[in-house]
C-alpha cells in the first residue's frame, strides 16, 4: 500500500503523462519525456509502474475515465427531469471550457491497439458506463411520463453521448465550446420531441 507521499508521486506521474499523451499521442510519448516532465527518476518511474510505458498509459486512461464521470456527479446520477438535463448541459460546457482540458482518452484511442494493449477495451467500458447513466435518467423520465412510452431510451442515450464526444472533439480543435453547445442543444431539442403532447386546455364557459 502506498504512503501519502507515494500516492502523490504516482498521481503526479500519471498527470504528467496524460498531458504529454494529449499533445503528442501515445506512440510519440516516451518514458524519458515523462521523467523530464514530472521530475522523477527512472527508478521511481519503474517503482510505481514496473511494467513500463504500457502500464503507465493504462493508468492514465483509467484515471481520466474515472474523473470524466465523477466530475459530472451528482447530476449524472439524477437526469430524471428536463431541468436536470439543462443543468447537465451547462456543466458539460464548463468542464470543456477552452484551456481547461485535454482528453488523453481521445489521444490514446487514436493509437493502434498494438501500441497500448487494453486501452480500447478500457475506453469501451468507460463509454458503456456513461451510456448506462444517461439511459437510467431517460428511463426514469419515461416512467414518470416525461417521455412517451415508445421512446427508445437506449437509442436516445447513444445519440446524446455521440453528440458530446463529437462536440468535445471539435471544441478541442477549435478552442471553443460552441460546437459542444450546438451538439448538446440539438440533442436536448431532439429529446423533447419525445415528450408526450400537452393535454388540451380545460374548456371554459
């Protein structure tokens, strides 16, 4: 078990590696680059990651996938109203503000499976857990009558998640949250088309 100091050192190595991967890609990031960026010795690096680069890059992906979901909580766990979805949209825009972020998961996924074995599977699991949370919220809305009974919540959750991923990637390239805002707005507008029609107004004398 790591000491508090050891845990901090390991976290610093992972954070430094994540930044390099986001900029250079997994294939072009070497251990010497990571040691220089994090101020760690070769012995320290292999103390925490005895299997070398592959183990470290997997740790980067695991750490980031956890943070992506945790940063969305508790909203992600209660997307059961239109207000909650609107709040979640604004949260996603804040989390993807220009200059705040990079996505080592995206950078890692662009590499071949031979470069970082296990990363593709880890990313797939990450997206599945994210998708499940969105589906849970939509299912609750359907149960509560906020969505029509024939709404395919699995399909709707997939559309929202794809919009997030595409909008976030475009935002990273352009340095703007505008693509993500547009993608999320269109996605939420599409969700609303599955709301049941409003009851007719009561007849008045």
